[in-house]
C-alpha cells in the first residue's frame, strides 16, 4: 500500500517546515505568508486580527517579527503570545474571536529547523485548498501592489495572560469531581512550548509534579528529551516512584506516556484505553475511533472486540480531524501521540490527552500498566530512509514489485505502507505482521529498493 504525496509545493502535512533562514523558512517567505493570509481572511469592515504564537527555538524571534510585519503591511493587527503550545494558539484564536491563528514551530524537529502552521477563526487547521490558495498568491506576486497606508496599516501587540487562559481551558477537560491528589507525575516538556503551562495544569489539579526539559535556551528543544526521546522521562518515573510519565514534543500537540514501571505507552495504547472507557460509558460517538494508516492492527482488534470500530485516514492529525468533523466522531489520533478529543479541542493536544488518560486511571482505580494490557500489539517494523527527491512511488518499479510480493505473502495477517514524510526529506516504510523477523526482512527489502531508486 503506497500513500501518495499531497500536491502542494510549499505546505506539507503540517504546514511549512525547513531549516530556519534557508528557503522556504526565511524572513522574506514569512512576510509573504503573512501578506497572503491577511488577504484571504479579510472580509467585512471590522479590524482584522491574527494570533501568533511560537515554540522556544532561537529562530522564532526572527520569523515571528517577519510574519507580523507581513500581516501588518496588509492592514491586519497581530496578537503575539510568545511561547505557547500549538493547541493553546488554536484555543486563543477561537476564544478571542480572531480571524486566524499562526504557530511558528517545527514540532519534533531539531532546533535548527522551524515551521509555520495556520488556524482558521474556528480553531481548526486551514484545509488543503486554502493552503493552496496561499501558495498561489505568493507564486504569482498578486499582492505586491496592495499596500495600505496611514491608519489602515496594522499594529502588533503582546498579551501576557494567554498562558493562564490556556491552563484554565486545559483543566476543564478533566472531570470536575476528580483531582490528582496523591499522584506523582513526571513531565518532560522537551524544552519546548509547554515548559511553563504543562506543569502548572497538573500542579493545579493536585499532582506532585517532577519536571524535566523545562529550561529552554533556544537550542535544546527536543534534544535528548521530550516525546522523541522519552528515555529520560521513563528513568525519572522509576527514580521518583511516579504513577505516570508524560513526554511532550516541541509544540506540545503530542504526548508519549510511560507507565509506573517506566515502560513507554504510545499513542495507539492511549487511544485504546480512552476509547474502550468511552465505549463502556457510551460516550464514544458512533462507537468509532479514528486512526491513521500508521496505527497498529492490534488497535482495531481491541476496539472491535468491545463492539466498536476503527476507521483510518492518511497520516497527519489534520486528516484525522477532517474525518471526525465530517462524520460526527469525537475521538481520534495517531500512534505518534497526537490524540484529539473533539469534545474539548480542535487539534491534537498532548496535555489534554494526558488529562483524559489520567481521568481513566482515577475512575477505574487501576495503574497504567494494567490499563495498557487492553491491546495486543502486532510486531511492526518501521524504517525512515533519507531521500534526495520524492518522485511518485508508483513510478519506482523495483519498489512496487517488492511491495506487491510482500503484500501477497502477508495476506490478511499483515500490511505494508510506503509513503513520503510530509515534514522531512524521508521515505517511510512500515511492515506489520505476525512474525517480527519476517517483517524486518520485508522492510529491509523495500528499503533496499528505495535506496537504489532515490536514496
């Protein structure tokens, strides 16, 4: 099974991303993006506003100012929040009735990278077709002559209480009749956007909080910490006898969890635990969980065994949300730790996902290690292969032949997925089946063909 790349040149599966100060992540491009966004959101006589947040990367200062300049140059006011999680910007945009929101972040990428993603006024990410319009406006330079003057130029100002607003909002996702009194929680904020707000949420609910990854210096975001490197969090759980560990990524829209024994609990298991509890309490909409093609087959078996079902989308939490909104579902997510509770949030939120998981632990009075046994994981092998370019996978004869042969061998007991990353210059190979050694051999075979063709 091959996943086709999205037909856009600038935007990937989660906004625009690249090395900071190198095309496309330059100050000039940020100004152009700001001008294009401002043009598209203007409607009616009111004073238009865009909320702009960022993570803790050194390059965020440069790109934030450039984006604000582009927006102001088209007569749009800018509300600057400083470092805040991506879901916090989504919330503040909606709460303040702003016309759009923007987050300057490269999520889980290293500090030298940066990126940007946009939200509509309703707090949801811009759909593909709007991003395509932004690309079109930049490409044909249609806005060069549109330059408001005098009082029609926009202004930028900072708000100091955005973090506090988000803390209150996130806490509302936790049952009002419960507390975290007596629980010890390790939080690894990855030296990223949630380094202040995430610990505050859990402390205010009564937990004893052990923090790591809360000293950002502009260069240490995601560096041997956070959701991409949860080992430090796992060790801290064991050291402090904690009930649970939570590792967030750079912009805190995803979370990787550790149980009380220091063992990783990924997004699939988090979804399984929460979905099964919601099925039991009859509040999983249409008895359906939304996952992507990357999620383990064990997730389907666990949910189906309880009378529910799993529907799948292509990779990217934006596509999970699109399916949820279109079909009236209220829980979905990704193996990587993006989990969306649509009754509470419009995008993936690592803090809210963690709160919902801890609520299940409280309601059932069971440790996480016990809850995590609800799902049997099928052996799954993933290979991430750097590539020089991204031609249509269907044109790579050696790759397609290998995939066809392996899919035939696996039959209904496994699956193959080959796709390009939407955020990095990589091809991703996934093979899932009952035999781990065979799955590894199959994945190596496909990766070998990819290396021959484009590695």
